[in-house]
C-alpha cells in the first residue's frame, strides 16, 4: 500500500472528525495523528476541555457514540 495515500486518508478522516464533533456539542481544542513506536500504528488523539471538566471516562462516553455515527469512519476503533 502506498504510504502517501494512507497518510492522506488519515489526514482527511481526522479533519472530518474535528469538524463534526463541535457541531455535535463536543468541543475540540486540538487533534493530531501519532505513529507509536511500540506497534507502528497510527493513533488519533483529541484534546478537549470536556475531558478536563469531566472525568475521562465520562468524556469517552460522550465521544465514542458521536464518532461511531460517522459511517465513513468504520475503521475507527475507539
């Protein structure tokens, strides 16, 4: 697989996520992709004041259903 295409697709998917979440009431301060050295997989990180004002588990409980409603991101594993 062409890694340029893979990275391009990840960037597009990340953009879709950070554009949609605020429309659904989940504020996003920053987001980024990081390729972890341990397993070589790309991971998408979202920074949000929701996680600061609520417990982390509560923030995930709000975030995961919102992301799962985006059918074009069926590859996503929260």
